């Protein structure tokens, strides 16, 4: 536990059918975060990745707003580097979902905006 945050546990062996059934939805949650809210609301695995996708979307929005409004440094450093970091986090999240893992993303994964 770090700063009052307890990371979610990986799915139990009995949850394997749920993970396999919702793996594609969990992967798509990084592109369309609300998809599991519509299709797999009962799946803890899919909802976890929907929350991670929402966190990543918020990260991209903040980076691009700050990068747009801060002259020079924002245009040439904050925006490009922030988007590269966001892209790396996106790939990491997709890989975690494809492996059936519920690992929070670095930097943005500790926030829970969706009720899981």
C-alpha cells in the first residue's frame, strides 16, 4: 500500500472465463473507455481497464491543454513528450489487458473515476 492506495489484485483462477470473455472489450476500452460501461458492466476486469482508459484520456487532455497554452516550452517540450509518454502508457495498458492482467498504469493508474 502506497499513500493509501491498494492496487487491484489480478483475477483469481476462477475468474479466467470472465477475463477471456471480456479481453477484447478491455483492450478496446483504451480507445473507447465507455465501451465496457455499455457492454460488460458486470465484468470487474473490463471495468478496471475502462477506468484505466478514462485515466489515460484525462492525461492526454491535460497534456494537450497545457502544451497548447504554454508558449514555446509547451509547444516543443510538454506537448510532444507528454504525447509520447501517453502513447507508451496506451501500449502498456493494451498489453496488460491482452495478457489478462489488472495492473494499474504508471503515473495515471492509481485514480478511480469509475465505480468498479
